[in-house]
C-alpha cells in the first residue's frame, strides 16, 4: 500500500510539475515582452535582497561560523550544489521529487526541511577535492534569497548547540557584526548603484514649480509657476522635485519648513511654509504642482489614436506657439490659453517627420470655460464670472456609471448635457450643485438637462442619480465633470463678485441678447464686446421669454477684475513631465552624489516611520511587495533601464532601514536581543526568544497583509 502511495505521489507531482511548466511556457510564448519585463523586475528586486544576504554570508564565513546553505531565490529548491568527499553533489527539485529513502517512520523527510531531503533526481560528479559544508542553492521562485547559519532558526531565534562554530556560540560582537553586515551591504550597494546612475546620467524632474493649488501654503506664500526651489528643509545639493513633496510630507505638524526660491526674473526669496492636508489628499503638501513640459506624452495605441483623432497631435510633438505667439514653457502656454477666452485656439507644434527632419504642424483645439480655480468652493465669490454673471453648467465628462431609475436608453447623463436643474434648484451654479450633492448622499436626486442632438434638435430630460462617496474619498460625487455653458448666453445666477461694483439686476435663466446694441449669441460674443468698452458705461439687454425682458447698465472697469472666467483645453492633452539631466562630472562627484542620495533616502525612510508612528503619515500611503513590483514593472516597461536601476538603489536603502528596525526577527531586533544578553549576562531562553520572534513575525505579516491589500486596491481597483 505504501509503495503504491509513493508511486502515486511521485507521478502525481511529476504530472503537476509538467503541467505547470507547459502553462508557464505557453504564457511566455504568448507574452514574450511582458515576461522579459517581469523577469527583469524579479531579478532586480531579488538581487537587492541577495546583496543583503551576501553580507550575512561573507561575514559569517570570515568569522568561522558554519554556513549550512546559501540560496539564490526562494524555495522550493530548483538546484542544489555541494562539494562532498566523493565529488560534486547536485540535487534537482528535491522538494517536488523526494527520494523514497528520504522517508522515515515519522513522515516524509521533506517535512524536516531541505537539509535532510536527498531528492529523487540527484547526481554526483566524481572528483577529488575538499568537502564543503555549504550547499549553494537556486530556488524556484526568482525573488530574494537566504543564508542558513548553524544555530540560527528560521524564526530568527538562536538554537543551543555544542558546536563551537555555531552562530549561538560566537562572541556577541561577532554575532552583531554578522547581523549588521546585511544592512551595511545594502547601504554600500545603494551608494554604488546611485554612483553608476549619476555617471551614466538620468533625467529627473527638477525642483521647479509647475503651478500652485489655490488657497494652499504655496499660493499664500506667493509662489508662481516657473519659480525654482534652490533649497528646502536645509537641503540644496542635487535637488529634484521629489525633495519638495518629501519635505512637506515628513515635516512635523505646524512645522515651518524653510525654502529658498529663485524667481524667473533671477531674484531670490527666503520663505517658510507649513504643509497642509489638501482636500481629498492623504499626505500633507505645500500645494506645489509638478512642472510639465511642452512635449506630448506617449500613450497606449488606442489612446494615441484617440488623441490624434481629437487634436491631431502625436507623441513627441512639441508645442511652439499659440495663436501665433511663441511659448517657451507649459505655464506660459497655460497662461495664454486661460486668458484667450475663445471657443478654440490654433496651436503650432514641432514634429519629427519620417525623414528625420522637423516640421511645423498646425491644429485647432477646442476650449471650455472653467467654473473656478478649485473644486473647493467656500463662497460664491470664488466662482468665475463676467461682471457678476455666472453662466449655466454643462457636463464636460461622465466619469462613472450613474444610478438611474429610467429604463430607456436616455436614462444616463451624457457629455455636453446642459444642466437646467438639480433637485429643486433651477440653473444651479457649481457651489449650489456641490451643496445639494453633499446633502443627497445615497439618496435619489433628479437632474434635469437640455440635450442637443446631432441634428440640432433640443430635448429636455430628467435623469435620476444617486450621489455616493467613493472609497477613500471625502467627497460625495455623482460621477461628472462640469464646465460653463459658453455656447448659450443664459445666466445661471448673478453673484456678489469681489472687485465688481454692485450686482446686475438680471434674473436667473435670462439670456443676454445684446451688448450696447450689438446682438450676441454666446458668452464669447459677450466677453468680446465688453472688452471693447474699457472705462465706459454700456447697456446689457436680456430676455426671459416673449413677455419678460429688460436691460441693465454696466460700468466696464479699466482692469481685468470684472472678467474672471478662464479657458482650458476641452480635450485632455497629456504632456511629459519636465526633465533635467542629473549627471556627475566625474567618478569622485558620482561617489559624492551617490552618497548624498543614499543618505537622503535612508533619512527619509526613518523619518517616514517616525511620522507613521506619530500619526502624521497614514499607513495607506505605504507601499508593500505588490506595489513595489507593480511600480517596478511600469518603470521597466515604460522607461529606460537607468530608471529601474535608480529605483533599485532606493529599494536597497529602504530595505537597509527596514531590516534594522528594533523588532525581532529583523536584524535590528536581533541586535537588540544581543544588547539584552549583554546587560542580563546571559541569553534569553530559546522559548522566550521563540515567542518574541513569533510576535514580531505576526506584526510584520499583519503590516505586509495590510499594505498588500492597499496595493491591490490602489493598483487594480482604484
């Protein structure tokens, strides 16, 4: 019966193994490029961990500690090689195909671990030589590795033994050196990795301000797009944009962070900013936006085709001028577009042709009028307006599937629908829409819209939606993005506008029909006509219906405060982030830059953990193995290899910090146990060490599960 069972187990495992190999090869053949990227990610991340384990290995060997096994990658073992008296002994897949003689009365030898498992597939290459006590293995899972020392359990606790070469029987100073060696190797490797990166040169986003969030610390400090941060939180060497965000996120509560900026006119200014948690954000920031270039970014094949059909742009196109005006930065482009107040603008882009020569290509891009500078409206005077006139809202994009109680095909909101009413509010402004949306969370909310069909006919519809608060968001949403309805000169509301003398007496829903006698058909016409009369008094004519009409007088100011509406592209044009080359001038400079970058990431990791314990950083912002691998894959698939090497340097620095935390069974925790042993005069019992180690593993695994869950939600379901 036992022989039949062994026979069945052996061939069942063989069949499963062959099936797994077939499936793996099938997916490799079908996705060769993706497989190459995955393999590079696993090998890179595994190499960083291997460097850590190599530190333990080499110091243990130099300290005459018996090293029983050194493995590249993780179990189950694919290949094991060890020199014995009779020759070089090779084991192949011993965990999957155990040798029948490995079984004992207590059970299969595989249960006792790899050391006692000979394996059914094993050979010995005869030859003379000195026997080695260490088996060198390659695991089947291409991720990480480990080193097994005599007298040290997998849990991290120390096992008593009489062998003088046992880890447990070595002096405390030697044991501490072995434990610290892994961390030291990670630090050294990080310096070397960054040194190589900066010798090659890498394009990073510079510490330039791309824009500021309204009512943010940066906005209140007077920072502007184009300003460059030359010092932040005491750091001034090799600054890139990440230094700004990290300085904000890791600052203490109400801590004033010193910053020095250079304005575009060359003047410098010293500031102090206190980071704040922006609405909808998870980390405290200064409200400084990443700088963007004028080069159109690369997209997926479908995304690139959609962008070309809507804008005529291709990846790599670089914008040179707007309406004939040359622009040199994205913020200059944005300023010109915002102030244009036109239904469309002409952009000229520089494109590299098939022949290798550049050519200029012109394209017309539609614009929308935006409702305000921010989604967070606290008072109506923050709304964009034309001399206190706020246009109606139009749906620019429908981002989510909305709940509707109608059964026909017109049961959902659509892009370009004009909002006539929300609940009992007719012609709502954005602030009114937000108020009623917040008040209607998880309740049915009717929205009346005007829909203009392709043939020009208009139809009024009522759609029922249910506002909801998405997971991880503090905002109640109905899944739409809105802009102002500039195509129809209909007034949503007259507001108390800051800087505008008096409210115009025009009722809700009225259409402006003429400006100082000149007929108008949309708000672009209204703005154009008003701009003709700076410093003059003019008349605006309006009409509600055939019976109700009127006119109001308007004093046009000599400044632009009376017109606050801004234009923006109606189609999203993805631009690359602004990049600048960071390259060492020579080997010495590369070592210095590598050292600085390593110290920066080590310090930031420690501060992050301290802020995490203090509650100033949310654990939701942490990234676990899934997040790291996912991000690594994106870097490998989308960026030059030097970016992945740079990322590995960062990971190496972070692993060094994490492994030296004072928590058994991490290296730092085991060093703490050595200190306890020195103070106490004797080691803790194996039982106590085991309990401490298992508690530590439980905490670590709990954290890993938590961050892994957040990684999965963030990367696959967010």
